């Protein structure tokens, strides 16, 4: 009995010593791993070990570009939790889950290599494997920030995303199903540069070298006046007011894609007589013509101009259909207003079917309206 007690006490003492010493060795290992990145260097302030759930937390992870001119770190993560995914362990699969809380990524693009910060120099999947040497099955981002405000372009654009949440589940296909896209992905965020929001839902097959996926994407309430720097440069016009929604569905299998983009502008105004002295004659004419086209093609009931742009081809060669796009504008303006919902159709053929169905419905409504008018007239004559 005394021998058993001594053995148990010895094990407990060893676990306590391991718990006290292990964070030191893990911290040293993590910092060594981050210091050896190609073109970047990283550092972690502290590491906490949670033996009871097979996890460790990294505190204040910062990764910076070596010899870079950008002051902000490329990646900054205040808290990163790496742990065994227990529900998968009960299914006989040893996989991990990672949760990043309030991460921040700062991108910059420039012809000057030292002023550019894109992360392409390093294989980040290998870095994660080094930090957690078992396959990741779930990856989560909570309240993240992606900054592209340092993008060097003419004109410069603010493509930052705040309040970014992301969840990728079943990455290693632990939950086996007949679905050809077994990994669900959900993301959302705010676009402060345009006062809009992003929502993204997808199902993916991530075990392939080139992943397959099927996504629904929606950009909502982008303010057109915030796009004026781009519209002036590439279109020679600017907006006085209005908003833009962009809806898209896409499916990619073995590098082949089909889908669509559906832009919808609301309450759009391009031309204004008293705009100021900075407008050139050319811009005046362009904006006047654009405003005229806007009024002609506008759906009067919804106060919107919209279309559906089909996309087909491959990842490296995406083709759009001109005539379906034109038909989409006319359909929205004169047949049936497009909505900011998903069509659940991808091909050009299906888009044409939608147009023809709208036309049939409109003709049927007109016939019913004429029939009602005739019946009313007959009733009046009888009186």
C-alpha cells in the first residue's frame, strides 16, 4: 500500500514539475520557430499550458518583415489557442482546432520590395504545422482586422475589413458525408472604407491541391460616393449619392467555374448641375449621359439599376456573357426587378430561363388585367 502511494505521489510530482517547466521549453521552441521564417521574424511574449484539455495558448504573437519599411507588424495576434479537438478524438481522429482572438493582418503592396508586405515569401501552412504538429480540423477567427490601407496604388483604396469573423470546420473531413464539399466556411465583416458589410458562406473540399468550393457572397450597402476616386480614374465620372449591393454565387470544381455577379445600385445619382468648378467639360458630358442612361434603365418601383453578369470558364480564364448582361439590365428595368437574394442558379442557360419565366409571368399578369377590365366594362354596360 505504501509503495502504491509513493508511486502515485511520484507521478503527481512529475506532472507538477512538467507543468511548471513545460511552458519554458514550449516558449523557447515557438520563438525559435518564428525566428527562422523566410523574410520575416516573429516573437511570442508568453505561453500557457492547459494539460487537462491538451492545449496551449500563445500570448501576444507578433510577426514582422525583416528589413521592411512598414511600421505595423504583418501579423499580430493577442491570443491564439491551439488544442486537441476532443469531439473528433471520440470519433477516433486525432486532429486539432485553432482559435485566433482579435488578430490583425497588415498588407502592403509596392514596387519597392522593402515597402511591400504580402507574406508570399513564407509557407504559412508549414509554420502552423511546426507550431502544432497534428492536422488542423477547425480554424476560427474572432473579431479580426485585415488592413490594406497601405496599398500603394493610384488612386489609393481602403480595402480594410474590421470585426472579421471566420470559421472553417471539418477541414480534415473527420465527419464523412456524401457531400462533395464537406468543409463549411462562414465569414463576415465590416468594410469601413465604404460603410458596407460582407457576408460569405461556402462549402469546400480542402484536401485537394486546388480546393473545390461552392460559395455565396454578398457585399451590402456600399456607399457609391466612397467609390469616387476609382470611378473618376476608370470611368471619368463620380457619384453624388446612392448605394451598391453585390451578390455572387460561384462553384469551382477541378479548376472549372460557373457563377455570376449581380450588382444592384439604389437611389443612384451621377449628375448634378451645381457640382463645382473642378468638373471638366468632358466629365460634364460623361456624367450627363450616364445619368440619362441611369434614368432610362432604372426600375422605377425599386429605384434601382441592376443586372446579372454570368461567369464561366476556368480559374485562369474567366469569361462573361455580354448579351445576358444586357438582358439582365433590361429585365430589371422593364420586366421584373432583380433582388439582392441568391438565385440558386449558376449557368447562363438557367439565367435565360429566369428571364423567360419573368416574361411569361408579366404577359400572364397583363392578360389577367385586360380580362378584369373587360369584365368590369360588361358589368357597367349591364347596369
